[in-house]
């Protein structure tokens, strides 16, 4: 079966939506972080697919994806370290506990 | 590969060099000995670097096959930001030397220089890959900086909110960019994108792409509705970081925004992103103002103030002209000195007394008349009152927006002008607290450190001087022509 | 004519005002009094010189072929609104202004002299003389005005001097409110006058500059009066509510005169103005200022003649006022109020006379010189005998320290000089020959009869009433029943010489003034007018006057119950007359309830609550919005992101919808 | 640049500020020394300027603006620092100098923070003088705002009563006005030259270019007129005035009502009417209605107020309404009257506020129900108050009469029924004014002494006398010899009238 571009984009959209949903509804900070990764990966997927299907002659999308993955890794690392800090302060990783500053 | 092209990246190289110097000093000196000199050495070195960046001419060459451009305008905005960073360094030295932080001061400078390096890349980028790299290296270390006050819970909460939103927004940006990529004809060079979009038909994908890109960069600029992290982060972060975030980070992002939207998205389907920005600017100015009028914490207050200021800065984008860019750069300059003057006072008081509430400023003029004067001038400048620089920057940016003569832009300026009234209200609240509110001063008299005073003098000098003397504006407009 | 004297006539009183007003604080009473009297004396002398020169020198500048000329001794530009509307300050010399110079300076000098005695112990003596000087200056400026605007300027100044003098006893609330009332009522009238001037001068100024009306400023009396037909023509037949515009303008200008001359319904301030010192009442509210309205009509008489409807208006107003005031005067207790109403009535007499100085056109001439001349004559004689009466009343009040006749009675024995001079005044005003009032009143009645029998008959009746209430007053003061208080302790006596001398002089003048050949001197067109007593008119008026005096004698000479019985026949009438037919109450209601209570308070409320409320409301709405949207910043990072995404999607979606 | 006398009107106040900054905070002597010297210098310069100006005109110099000078400022937008004066500005400068002089003496004993007070006071005067010397719209607008903002602190710190609320309201409303104004100015700038020409902010050049089309003129006229009208206390944007004036300290009320409100009227004809003549003719009626309402409305409101400052503030609404009303009549005589009214109202209100301040300083109340018979206690102040009152109600011999009459006669030149009705409505104000002035005089100055404690109060001191006498002399000077001023103003209106005539064709 010859897969058309949309068969790749649909999972990407699903990943995006799932990521957003997870991000907004999860209570745990780590779970939120995982959801975020989903969104980032959906973007990466987009890049790769567009490159492969639309512009097969060039590699820009692929390279962009590589960079994006690296950046995502860095982001996760920093986020995790901050979450650890918060865990030390409040004793859990519940996102509901970090809403002291508001309005 | 021609390595001589790195010579065109002199500002970045200087910052990188500084980073290395600080890193080496920090690593190979022992606590209590040579490390004592880290702060003054860094500050002086950065001062020299800033002078160098002002002085070196821009050669207008391209690097990395055109991904990086060293144009006069880029150099000008970098130079302006360098002034801001220098002032931030001066202001922060007291805090950096405090017991709690002193042990990690090397890290502070390293992180700061990395973010500055990222911002410079962002400014000069003419390709989305370089732009994203710059953006991320400008924003990720900031999260660590926001969390710098290890012992303050609020600092962590701020950092968490910052990093989580930052990652989310970069994800949205990447999604948006992936759509742009789909429409771009296979190249992420700004020029190529413009050419490709110009040749293609209007599509829904472009609309979504634009919306996501606006959202992604709007996060850095804290445009409404992508601004919600701002207040919490500004409040929780150490004051030095807050001031850095509010002026430098915002200034560089604003410039990059202009470059991207004028160069990459151009005016192909005229009015497409302009209308989006139209709405965003109105929302930004208005909502920022509405929130600001209720704030009692000075840092949080300044967060909302800087949100609405970002809206005014963004007016420059609407012009899509060299005049507009020049006015915007000038606005950024004035915003830098005015905002830093405010943060200078806030941090001076916070360092001495730990007080950041607006109530704590009641009767300040009785104990600290000079700080009061500086604060008053800064507030007037932010509110756009002549003869202070803020008036000129506002007037000039409004003038450049109305240049096209289109009625919607006039109305936009009208909305902005009406909002200046609201903003005047809350800026005057601070003035009122200082001068009018009855009672004895809640902050006792003190003499702030030399560096803090120097920073304040620089800011006040800028506020008073660079409105009446048009040299900076002329410089901005002249260089803006060479984007 | 040399301009030195006229300038001095105006300058001396003004300088006196400045000197006494600014330096008065440091001056002794004596010095201030002497300065004031000397100043006024010199002005009087100068005025006499000017008037006598004008009337009797026979100089070609003043009289040509037996016709007295008008001339502007000087006329300098003060303010030029436009090329045509130029305000000049000048000195117009003609029969009426010369006559007025004499009247004003004479009475003013008498009052200056009299006040030296009367006001001796009052604090603010210097201030009093300063104000008197200011008034004399203003009044002189008014009568010599070369143009209507100059007249308006001095008209206002006269108003303010009157305000200052009525309110001289500024610690008394009643004096303060009386002065306020006087000023505001006359100001209200002046508003109409101003509008009238605006209308008149606008039309005149629209004519070509080289046309017949182009010679002088559009305000100029001589220019306007010399060519009334052209003035009428300049309105181009414009009408307003049926009347020609000129008619309206002249009536509006006359309304200003109604205010100053206390014609109905703007008369209400004059009785209250009696709160001022009595010499002031004599000067301002009897002899000079209140006749300004008459003078105004006389000054503009050619223009009034060209629009006879306005003269009819004047006649009607005058006739009603004359009768009303006479009736009210019969029921007053305060002797100054009686005199005040008598003044109103007498001025109305002059107005009617002027109004009747118009005949159906015969060979292009449609005025009758008699009414005009008689009116001016009466102005002159009335000034003298009314001043006399007021000063006499002042002497009485000075003696018994009360304004009411109820605390007088039987004073003829104690105050002979006052008694005799007062009697002369009463006889003069009643129109008994050979006192001056008879001659002028007789001429006026003759003029009225010649216009229409109704006016003549009506005014004869008023003349009868005049005689009655004056003698009622005379008897109640000097006869009736002696106040028992005089026997024990306080014994009234005649006033000191400073006060008695003016009384005697004025009484003498009142006796002889009727024999002045007035018709030779002051006439409408400058040509001499030969006075002859019209026997039927004279006989009627004398008869009526004598009968009225007889009635008063019967009723009031000795204490009896007749007045009480008369009052009880129709008690409502007496009360109504005593309360001046409730005009004051009506005005009170209109000003306090309607204007203050409804309009002013309404507007003030509207301003605070609606206009200001809107402004505050804007601020409140902003605050409200600010509070309402604060939920957006909930502190939860997930909400932030939700808003973020929602914003991005909406941004895209709305734009998409819009461009589709 | 510094050889131009006009620039020195801005430099002198700045120097005064510098001088003040060097004084110690409590050093009253030094502070007063600086202020008195400075204000005398300003007054002398202003008098010299008037004399020299009249001399130049008499010698036949016919330029629209004398002492003109222009220096490039913001080159990319062709913004200049352009100065120049005609007869009207010269007179306004003189007025400002007189009021600054009087205001200095009226705030002789200001407390607390005298130094800061005078610093802001000088900044305010810098703005005022700068506004009147400017012929560049940008500079004008800048100085306009410079003059506005010190009001906030001056009222907020040194005021009385609900000072914080009032100061905030005043500042925000005036800034609201200037928001509209600024938009109007921007529009004028971008249409200031024909297609391809050099755009300019210079008022004279814009007028010569005459390149704004009718549609834009209408829009911009509304913006600029409303913008300036707010400061001119035009109904319904006047409510900052009563509260603001009521709470302001004496000298600030004097300067604000005396000069600052004039900026509104001045701007209205100098920018809105001069630069947008065809719109002025087309839309004047809207504002005639508003200002006509102002006149009567302000006067009626004043009738029932009990606070002295409120009375005077509402009376200012009425009188300043008269200024704008006159200017909108668009003919030389009425506009001349408008300027005369500005001068007259400036002096008279300054006098009023000075006196109210002096009375308040003694009795500590401004409620007329709690005072009475002050003539007995402080005759000097009482007399001055009456003189101010007479000037206000238009007594001949004082300036108010001259101004009002010129306005009425000028306004009556417009023959349409609409104009006539409003002119007659405006004339009624002379009666209403008399009512509220006499009401106050009768209650406050005359009548019996209300409060026995007041009997111990003293009369005016020498500095107070100096301050009031200066103003009274000016009032009487205009009232007695109005024609030279009248001629000077009329002459200066020629360009504006020409522009209007050109637009009418």
C-alpha cells in the first residue's frame, strides 16, 4: 500500500492533540513533561514528513529535526532539574502545588 | 570553509570570549581569593566589550551561507542591548556578592553570557534554524537563572512556570515552523520563504503557521494571550534576572520578530499577519494595563507594565518600514534605560530591606529622596511624559505607525493612546506612594552601593538626555535602513 | 469749546475717588470730607460755567439762528471692535446734557455737604466720600456720552456705584441683600439693553462705509439721531415677530432704561435700595441715576420717533407704573419707601410724557416738542424737590432714629426748618402753583392730553394720588399726634447747618425753578419752545391736587379713626398695597424656587452625578474589568497554556474566517 | 540659537530649576532668592519683548512671526525646534510672566518641601513658556505635556481635601485630551505637504502648503479641537476643573487657571482653526453648541456652590467657554475678544485663587457658609476680592468688560439665526455671573461677621499685597487702555482670517 502524506500527518496531529490534552489535564509534573515531548515530537515528525514528501531533494527538514531533538533534550533536562528542586521544597510533584503566585 | 567569515561575527565572538574568561576564572580560582575579583573583572570587561561592540563597524557580510547577517541594524540593536546588560551587571553586583549567591556567581555570569550570545544569534539570524538555536539558547539558561535564588520557593515556582511554558511555546513554534517549511519550497531562509509564499496560493496552512509562529515568539515578548507566565516569573525570579528578562530578552525578541515578519512573511497577502498582530497588540496593551492597575508587588507590577510596553514596541512591527524599525529600536533603547532605572531602585531597596510591596514605598521621599527622584523620573518616562525620553520614543513610534495613512492604523494608535492614560494611572500610583501617601517612610534611609548608584545615574542620564538629544534616534533610523 | 473744562469735570471726581479710595485709610475724616466737598464744589462750578456758557454765551458754536447745536467737545477712540464699531469716549454738549450737568453737580454737591453732617459718626466715612465721587464721575460720564456704548459703559459704572452705596452699611444683611438685588435687577435689564445695542449697531455697521451712515462709528448719537430714516432703512425692512427690527432694538434698549428707572416690572429694587444712607437715596435713587432711563429715551428720541410703536410701549409702561407706584405709596409706613414709590411714579410721569411726545405725522413732523420739553423740565424740577424731600427725610431719621412715621408725629414744633422745607417739597410735588412742580407737571399733562385724552385723564388721576399720599406723609410726620417719647428724654431737633443749608437751598430752588424759561433752553430740536399755561389743564390739575390735599388734611391732620375705618372697608386692598402687590414675593419665588432651586441645583446635580459620574464611571469600569479578568492569571501553569493555545488557535481561526 | 530671546524664556526656568536644585531643602532664603530673581527676570524679559515687538511692528516689520528661529531636532521626521511669536503669543507670554511672578509671592510660605514645590512649579512654567514660543507642532505638543504633568505632584503633594483623587482625575482627563490631540497632530503632519513635498511640523509652512483635503480636515479638526478643548474646560470635558482647582495649592491654581487653561484656547485657534480652516467652518457649529452650553452651564452651576474654589472653578468653565466660543465665531473681532478674554480671565482667576488661598490660609475653611463679614476683619483682602469679582462680572474699567463686549459684538457679526441664538444665550451669562459673584461677595466679604474667632485674623502681608496689586494693576490696565492690545491682537489674526477666507472660497 502506498502511503500518502496524510497518513503521516494524521498521527502527527494526534500526537499534538494528545500532548496538549495530557499537558492540560495531568496532575503530575513529569507527566506534563512527557506530554510536552509528544508535542515536540509531532513537530519533528512534521518536519521529516514534509521533507521526505514535499522536498525530497534537500535535507533541511531532517537537519532541523536533529537540532530540535537536541533542544528538546536540553529542555527536558532543565525542566527535570527544576522539578526536582520543587519536589525538595514541597515534597511532591503535583502541579497543583505550584500556584502560589497568581492574579 | 572560509574561517575568516567568523570575523564578521565579532559581537558574538566577544561574548563567547567573555564567557570563556569567566568560565576559566570561575573554574580555576579558589573561593575567597582571586574569586573576589570575579565580579569587578567581569563587569569591567563587559563594559569594555560593550564599548567595542559600539565602536566596531558592521561590514554587512553574510556568514554560514547567509544564515547569519552582520548588518548595521543588527549591530545597533546589539550595542543598545549591551548597554542594558552592562547596567544589569552593575545593578546585580550587590546581589551577586551576597552570601547566598556569591558562591555561584561564576555560574550567573556564564549563564547570562550564554543567553546574550543566543539573543545575538537570534538578532542576526536570517534562517529559521539559526533563529531557533538562538532562541533556545537564549531562553533555556534563563530558566536556570530564574531559579537562582535556591532558598526561595517562589524562585522555583517561577522557574517551573517559565521552563514549562517555554518548552510548550517552542513546541508550538516548531509546529508552526514545520508548516512554514511545508510552504517554503524546501528552504528555511527568510528570503526563500518570502519568495515561495509570494508564488503560492493563499492557504489555511499559512494562517495556522503564522498564528503559531506569532504565538511562539510572542511568548518571549509576552504578548497577550501568550503572556501569562510573565507576571509569576518576574515576581519569583531574583530582581536582577527580572530586569534582564524584562528588557534584554524582550528587546532582542522584538527585533527578531520584526526581521522575521518583514523578511520572511513580508507583505505577500497584505494584511494577513498584520491583522493578527493588530488584534494581539490591542490585547497586549489593554490587558497588560488592566492587570497592572491592581498590582501591589512592585515586580509583578513591572511585569504587567512591561507587557503593555511590549505592545507599544510591537507597534513598530506594524509599520514594516525602516522608519518604523528605527523608532522601534529607539523605543527599545528608551525602554531599556527607563525600565532598568525602575528595577535599579527596586533592587536597591530589596537588597537593603527585602521589601518589594508598593505600600513599602509610602513616604519614600522622606528617607531616600534621590531614589525617589530616580523612580519618579523613570515612571514618567515609562508613562511617556516629556521632557523625558519615554515621551519621545512613544511619540516617534506613533508617528511612524501613522505614516501609511491608513485609517485602521490611526485607530490602533488611538487605542494605544487611550491606553497610555490607563498606564499613566498606575505609574502615577507609584509616584503617589512615594510622594503623596501620608505617614512615615517605611524604608529607612540608606546609601546604596556605588555600582547601584552608577547604574541609576546612567539610567537617569539616559532618560533625561537622550530624549532631548536626538543622536540615538538618528543612529537608529540611519542603521535601520540597512537591515 | 475748550476741552479743559469738560475733561476736568470728568477727571476731578475720578481722581477724588482714587485719592479717597486708596489714601482714605490714612486720612482723617475731616480731611476726607473737605477734600470731597471741595472736589465736588469745583466740579459744580465748572459745570455751571460750561452750562451757562452753552446756554447764554450766544457763541456760534452753540447756537446758530436761534437753534441750539449739539457738539462733541472731544471724542477719542477707546476701543475699536471693527472699522465701523468704534467705541469712543467723549463729551457731548447739547441742551439736555448741559441741563443734566447742572442737576447732577448741584444735587451731588448738596449731598456731599449734607453728608458731612449726616454721616459724621459712621465708620467708613472716607470710603463713603470715595463712592460718592465715583458715582458722580459715572453719572457725569453717562450724561455726556457721545455714543450709546459710552453710555452703556457709564451705565454699568453707575450701577456699581449704586451697589456700593446701597450696601454701604455692609454689616447689615438687609443692606447687603438690597444692594445685591439692585445690582442684579438692573443688570438683568442691562442685558436687554446690550442686546438692543448689538442689534442696532449691527444693522448700522452693515451699511456701506461711504454711505450716509458711514461717517462715524455706528454707536454715535449725533450720527444716528441726525438721520433716523436712514437708520430705519439700514434694517432693510427686517422684522421680528411682526415688529420691525428697529422697534425691537429700541424697546430692548428701553428695557435697560426700565431697569435703571425702576419701571414695572423691574421696579422692585428701588424701594429696597432705601437701605442705603439717606443722602445717597436723595442723590442716586431720587434725583440722578433713576432718571437715566428717561435721559436715555430723550437721548435717542429721534430713533424712538421713527418707530412709534416703541413710544406706545413706553407710554403704556409708564402709565401703569405711575398708577401702581402711587397706589402703593399710599399704604407704606416707612417714609423713605413712600418717597421711593413717589419717585417711581414721578419718573413714570416723565416716561409717559416722552411717550406722548409723538403726534400723527403732519407735514413730515411727527413729534410734539411739548412732551419732550415737559419731561426734561419735570426731570429738572423733580430732581430738586425730590432731593429736598429725601434730605428732609434724612434729617427726620437723623433726629428720631427711625424710618417709620409711626414713631414720628407732631414734629413741626421741634424741627421747624425741616418742617417748612418739607412742606415746600410736598407742595411742589403736588403741583400747587407757584412751586416748580406745578409748571412742569402742567406741561406734561398738557402734552398727554394733546396725544390722547385718556393719557391725560389717567395721569391727572395719578397726580391727584400723588398729592394725597404726599400730604398723608406730611401730616403723619409733622401733625397727627405727638409721639409721647419727645416729652421725656429724647427731644428731636433740627439738623446741624451742614444738613440744613442744603435743605434751605433746595427749597428755595423748588420755589423758583418753575419760572425758569425752560422751553427756551431745553427742547427737542434746539429751537426755542414757548411755554404757555393751558388754562383748562392747569385748572383741572390744580383742582384735583387741592381736593386731594383737602382729603389728606381731613384724614390725617389730627389723630382720628378715619384712616382705620377706610382701611377696614377693604382690608385686602390695603394689605396688598402695603405689600406692594406681592411683586417681591413673586420674584422671590421665581429666583429662589425656580432658578436657584430647580435650574441651578439641577445643573449642579447633573454636573456632579451625570457628567462627573460618567468620568468616574469610566474609571470604575476599567477597575471592574480589571477585577473581572483576573481569573485568567490563575497561577496554574496549565491554565496558562490553555489560554496560550486557545489564543493561538483563535488567532488563526478568526483570521481564516475573515479572509475566506 | 542662544542669541534668540525666545529660547531664554525656556532656559531661564530651567536655570531656576538648576538653582533650586543647589539650594538646601530647608533654606527658605535661598529658595526665595532664586524664585524672586528668576521671576523678575522673566517678567522683565516679557515686558521688554512686548515693547520691542510693538516697536518692530511699528517700524513696519510685517512677518507673521517675529524673532523666528528654527533648529533641526529629529531629522528623520523633520522635527524642528522652531520658535517665533506674533502679537498674541507675546501677550500670552507677558500674562504667564505676570502670573508666575504673582504666584511666586503667593506661595511665599509654602510648606512642606518648598524646594520641590518650586522645582515642579518651574517645570510647569517651562512648559507654558515653551508652548507659547513654539511654532512647531511637535515642540508645542511637547511643552504642552511638560506643563501638564507637574500638576499631578503639585496638587497631590501640596494640595488640600481630596487631593489624590482630584490630582489623578485632572491628570488623566487632560492626558485623555492630549491623546486625541496627538492623533490630530500626527494626521496633520502626514498631510502637511502636497504629494511628494517635504512634510513638516512647522505651523506656518503647513498653512502655506494648505494641502489637507476636506475629509481629513474634518476628522483632524474634531481630534485637535477636543484635545485642546479638554484643557479649555469645554463641556462635557470640564469636570477635572472643579475638583482639580479645589484641591490645588494657591499658586498652582493661579498658574493653572490663569495660564494653563489658556493653552487650550490658544491651541484651538493656532492649530485647529489655522491649519484646518475648511473643517473649522464646517464643524464649528458642533463646538459652538458645546461651548455655548459651557458658558451658561458653568455659570448656573457656580450659583449654588458653597466652596469658594468650586465657585471659581465653575466660573472658569463659563469664562473659558466664552474663550472657545469666541474663537469659534471665526471672525477677527470675536477671536480678538477671545484672546482678550484669555488675558482677562487669566489675571482675574489668578487673583481670585490667590485671594482664596490667602483667605483659606487664615480661616482654614473655604465654605462660604462658615465665613462672613471678612471686610471687617481683613479689609484689604475684601476689597481685592470685590475687585476680582467686578472684573469677573464685567465691570467697565476692568478687563473682563472689554473682553466680553468684544466677543459679543464680534459674535454678533455672524448673521445666521443659529449664531444669534447662541450669542444671546451667551450674553445672559453676564447676569448669571453677577448673581453668583454678588452672592459670594455678599456672604463672604460683606454682612455680619460669622465666626467670632475670625476677628483675631490679620490682614494681608507685604508679599500678598505685592502679588495681588500686580494682578489688579494689570486688570485695570487692560480695562482702561484696551485698544493697543486690541490692535496688536487683531493684527495677529490676519493670517488666520486669510486662511479662513481662502478655505471659504
